[in-house]
C-alpha cells in the first residue's frame, strides 16, 4: 500500500525556520518590503502562515530576521580589524563597491534600499542593523572620541555614491571606470576616518583665495592627500 504524503504545515524546527528565512529573503529581494507577504513566503516555504508567525511574530519580525541572516555586509568587521591604519579608506571603498557589483548581493542591497523608502519600521530596522554590523565596528577600529561621527560620515558618503551610481544611474558617475571612482573616493573616505576637520577649513580657505586671485588652487598645496582620477597619492 502506497504511503500518502501528510498534508498540513511542516513540523517546526531549525530546518523549517531556515526554509522560511530563505523564502523570505527571496520574496523581499524580488518584491520589496511592500510587495512581499506572509502568505507568499509561507507558500514558497511549504508551511502554514501560522508557522511563519510562530517563528517571527510579524512581517516586521520576518524582515529583520531575513536582513540579519547571511547579511550582505558580512565580513566587513573582520576586514576593518585587519586593515592597516593608512589603508582603511581604500579597503573600505573597495569592499563596499565590490558588494554592489556582486550579482548575488546587489539584488538584496537594492531591495533593502527600496524597503527603507516605503516603510518607516523597515527603515528603523535597517538603520539599527547597519549601526551594529558596520558603523560600530568601524568606530571601534578608529577608537577616537569622534569615531561615530567619522563612521557616519564615511558610510553616508559611500551610500550616496552607491545610490547615484547603481540605483539612479546618474551620469557620468554611473559609467565611470571603477578604478577612477576608487581614486576619487579613497582620499575623501580616508580623510573622514583619520583626518582633521580643520584641514577642510584650510582647504576651503585656500580654494577661496585661489578663486579671488584667478588661480586654480585645487588641490590645495597643504592638503594631506592629492586627488585626481586614476591617482591617489599621499604627501610626504
């Protein structure tokens, strides 16, 4: 006698929870926060909706768990912990751009950005998550009194660049060769991480003086870094 396959929800357990998380990640990536549903996730995972709610409580709970499971920015803390002080900016820039250019990761990153724009609760969860897994490790690595401000500035600059280049496709940034983009970003991010605010003031003053005299003063002669496409150099 052929054994009939039991109907109903799958039994609860770690494998079931992982199946739900995998289905949730796929749903949020494909449809965003607004388009993904508990019902759809349950159907793809082969479970009842009640079991999804049993594990995660709500759609917000499911989104946060999916966000934290195998996160796109994994490995960032380890990279920051081992990067030489003078290479922090370059390591961070290259790591960040590589994530956005990885086909398996970029879809999740786009979905996360899209979710932030449509759901205040999702925005709050993403902000808290980024703070815990990216900005706090970076701030600890810096160890300065204003380390959190520095980490926020660096992260905000990189996020804005990624949004313009990979999501909005703003030209010429969108088609700028990657190494040229790295060369423009590295000195700025390194300055956020290890430079001093008064250096910016001196640079602004030098630039203003150059404009008033009709001379081009960029980059300023007393800057700690020189910036040009395809080239990053530190003054001796």
